[in-house]
């Protein structure tokens, strides 16, 4: 099971291959497609089958 399946709207994530995109906030997670609004890349739809997003839990971002 992919950890992406546990992502919920409002959670903060990073894209492991695109650190310059900054932090992203999950907008939706439907059918393996995670829509994320990134600080420096805008809205991006991620295919969970290919990219494992990294949850951010640190309050001192």
C-alpha cells in the first residue's frame, strides 16, 4: 500500500524529485491521483503509482 493513499486534504507534503517546488498542501486524493497546491509550482496532479510524496510533520517549517 502506498503512503499516498493515506494523504488527506489539508496535509502538507513535499515532492521528492522537485524540492524547488517548496511545500505543498493536498487539495484532494481520488483514485490514486493526488492534487497538490505547491508554493512555487502551483496546482499539480500527482500520479501515486509513480511518485511517493513526502508528508511534512514539522511544525517549524
